[in-house]
């Protein structure tokens, strides 16, 4: 139950505050295109699985 609630909260935050991870990676001169989020997968990238999203605080 708690896990389901946490997934709903994270999905809502991502829908409002997510910035395209590709833009951030390019700013840092990291040549990796995985789409809107940073997703590394063992069968594609030869690494452990990893997921990241960029959240930015909006000006008040």
C-alpha cells in the first residue's frame, strides 16, 4: 500500500516539475541520450540499472 502511494506521489511530482534530462546532460557535456529521464539498463548500457529525473524548483 505504501509503495503504491509513493509511486503516485513521485508520478505527480514528475508531471509538474520534471525537466528534460537530455538538456541537463548536454549542459554538462555528457554525450548520453536516454530521453526525458536518465535511464541506464544493464542489457543496453553494460551498467547496473539506474533511473533519474531532474526536478527544478519554480520561482515563487
